[in-house]
């Protein structure tokens, strides 16, 4: 609006509000629309079919007159409200059909409107009302056909046979049974849709959690190293410019690597169906972690050779070591850490130790590092033990399935839950 005033025009014209399309054709509260097409087709079929049946039953039943056509029209037209008011409609169609038959008019497709109304009521959940309306129709017809026929047109009519009542009762039961079958199938489809939607939400939640873990591990480690190097560079800027330059070089390299890993994680958000451009990090990149830790002033000793692992287990092991070394940089006064790798049957035992003591210094972080490590291990069927050692310092001990088949089975069981 301000832009229009700046261009020299008068006050902007207010656009007329147009309701959404569903409001113009449906109900403002979101209730179902009236089924015009099906109602017109059913009403026309009932009218023409009953007229055709009247010629075939001439002399046996009363000829249709304007009152008969009015009853058929009202019966069919009431189906317009079968979705919004299913109970009144099913009883209304049953009563008008019963009046039509009681007046002695010809049989024909007069039960079609009742069947459709019963179907709508049962599917909408009003089962007892639908059963009651069908019971009223059948019992009323039996009463007319075996007792009231003496006083009702056509004159000289005789009582109907019980075989005819059995046929009508069979049709009533069939209508109710089909309606119940449709209701059961509809509820089953609704449950399946809800389960699929829940599975989609669960997968989305797991993906968000995975991305959050990846971002936390990448950023926590890199920013911790950058923080230490920045502090060192500031302290040595005047006294040892060469060492300060080395610290700034480490910050540049670390930030570049962190940006690359963050970009790779975010690419999975933009194109979730694509294959990652770079392989997931594993324990083969352990020397990089040692080098990065050395840049932060931490000496890391590695014992043992990493075994062959599945991509998921390798990524989890890499992130656990990365987070454990980050915690040493942040919270430990020790400048030495030990990483031990070993096999225990079909499991990888990964241990990260430092000699402490805890510094109590706060260098940032979300406090979710240990929780993230436990989630990674639990996702693969492994365990994490983390806590102070009896002789001082801190220990992180992870047990992960080293066998490719075991890791896949653990992941499959987790997805089934």
C-alpha cells in the first residue's frame, strides 16, 4: 500500500474478499457438501423405474397419480441431506416408502432411496438408527400386507404371501449387511491412512533427530577447536605473532571443514531422495580427528586398528570419538587423551580416556553431547558408558555391533518399532 502512495496514486483500492472455493460450494464449517448429482440420478431412476413398473403391474396395483409421484420425489430429494443428517433421512425415506406401498402403488425401485440412506447412516456411525429404520419399514410392510390391506387401496386386494415377506426381509438384511461391510472397510482404510501418516511423521522425526545429531557433532567439535585456537591467538598476538598466525591458520582450516560438513548435512534437507555426494565419515578418518585435536593443544594416542564396519556403525563410532575428544578439549585440564579400539566377539569396544581434572570452564555447547552419543549407540543396538574414573579423569566406553549383519538387524528392529 505504501508503494502505491509513493507512486502518486490515491488510496489503494480494497479488494473484495472472496471466500475459498469450498466455502462457496460447500459448508462454511467444513461439513460435507450436498450430493446433488447422485441424488438427481437416484430420484430420476426411481421415478422412471416406478412408472415403468406401474405399466407392468397394471390391474394388480393402483396406478400412480400425482400423490405417488410426489412421494417418490420427496423420498429421492431427501437424500440431499443424507450426509449431514443421516438419521432423519433414513427414517424419512423409510416412512415415505412405507406410505407409498401402503397406498397400493406399484412395486419398483422404491427401495433404492432407502438403501442409499441406510448405507449413509451406517457409514456415518449411526448403525442402530439404520437398523431401526429398516425394521420399521419391514414390520410396517408386513402389517399392511397381512392386516391393513382390507382398508387400503386397491380394492379387492388379498393378503400377500409370506414368501414375499421373506424376500423383502432378505433384501433388508442384504442392505444392512452391505452397509456394515462398507463401514468396516472405511474404518480399516481410515486406520491404514492414520498408520501411514504416523509412520511418515515418525520417519520425519527420526530424520530431524539424525540431522540435529550430525549438526551438533560437527559444530560442537569444530567450534570448540576454534574457541581454543582463538583464545590462544589472542593471548600470543603481541608476544608470539608466529604462533598466533598458526592458530589463525588452524581456525581457517577447521571452519572450512565444518562448513563443508554442514553443507553436506543441509543438502539432505533440500534433496532428501538424492544419494549423498560424499561418503559418511568413519574410523578411517580417525587420523584427522587426532590432527584437529593436536591443533587445539590436545595430544591423542590411538591403540588398536579399526575393524571393518558398516557405514552406520562407522559413522557412529567416528562421531562418538569426535564428541569425546571435544569434551576433553572443553572440560578437562589434561592435555592428553587415549583412544583404544578392540574387538569383543562381534562387538567393537571403543574407549576414550583422559586423566583430568575437570576444569569447570564453560566454552559453549548445548549439553546434549552425551545424550547424542547414547542415541547413536542405541540406534545400532549398542551401549554407552560415560563417567568419572576411580583414579581421576573421565572415560567414555562404547560397545557397538561390529558385524555388518548385526548392525542391519538392530536398525531394522528399531524401524519396526
